[in-house]
C-alpha cells in the first residue's frame, strides 16, 4: 500500500495556508500545518497543527523535528507564512523592514534549509513558495513588502536550478490580491511623513479595496495543488487572470507605459 505524501504548510491558521492545508489533506496528503499558538487555533480538517514561529531558528528546528518524528519525512514544504506592511519607503523604519524580511524571507529560507537534507537524500521533494505578483513589480506604498517578495522570487529561481539535479521541484505560486486576513491585519509604517499623506491615503484605500474584492484563498490552494501534480517543471504559477495579465504586461509592455499604468491605478500622480 502506497504511503501518503507528507506535506508541511506554514501559516495554516487562516487564509491561504488554511485552505491549502485542507485541500492537500482532502487529496490524500498527510498534512502538518503550522500556527504560532496551536492550542488556541482550530485545526483545519484532516490537518495536525504544529507550533512554529518562522522568525526563530529554534522554533524552525523544533517544528521540522516534530514532523520528522511523527511521519519520518517531509515530501512537500509550502512556505506560505507572511505579513504585509503598508506605508511609504521613507516612512518605514529599518527595524520594521527587518521584521518584514524575518517572516517573509529569512523564515522561508531557514525552513527550506531545514527540510532540504532529507529531500536531497531521497532525491525527491517539492518546495512551494507562496510569493505575489508584487514579487515581479511594485506599487506605491507597498515597497518594503514587495521587496521581501522580490527576494523570495530571486532565491526561488536560484533554488529551481540548484535542486533540479536532485529531483526536487521548486514552485513559485504568485497570487494577486487575495481576500484574506492579511489585508485587514497589514501593519502600517512606523512613522508618517506629511508630504505623502494624500497619496498614501488614496493608495491604501485602493489596496484595501483590492484585498476585499480579490479572489478567495481557495483559488491559491487549487493553484498549489495543480503545480504539485503537474508533470511540467515550470517554476512560476500565477493565480488568476489579473496576476497572469500583470505578469505578461510587466515583461512585454514598454517600461514607461507600465509605470504610468501603475501610477494611475494607485493615484500616485495626483497632487
């Protein structure tokens, strides 16, 4: 009898992570989902919750050790845990920017490094990094968040090449705005600069509207599953028509035209 593939999904308490964990479990995976406080979190259906704070190396090692102790291996890692931050680049303190990167990039890197030895020894496995279309370009007042996702994109592309000889797939899932708690819980920049007030207010109203009207997290979960089950070794997997179109325009449209479109969409040119 074939043993179920073992998946570890970070940020499984809500949103994309929860939907992905539930879908993989329904598909027959043995799924471990992470939460900072599992005892205070309702586990997704068919999922075993594990404590994890991706910002802390000891927590990462304890989480991976727990899953290996319970299941013996990790076949799939879905790096989904993330935080958003709204505000101008000048308005963001270096300490706040570091905190965003600790979760969105360094935590992802630490967890990936923790599971790779087992995958390399078996010559199989998959790393799914949930990025964003803002890993391909950026918009006003989401610059630091986008920078963290640009880092995820670059590191994932390098891993895609480095791990291919070991039979390990690296998959980038790139959603646009998704209707998740991330939009409501987004941090604001530590300080405000009066000169940006009008433009920032307009941009943040538009961004929050995009989150509220965006696709549901189940769409991202389905994209993760399709990517895992596809026989193609494609790195990037945009989620939704808007993400696909924006990625295409970023690559093909003249730079001045694309930049003008971004400024118009987010009210950055208005006085």
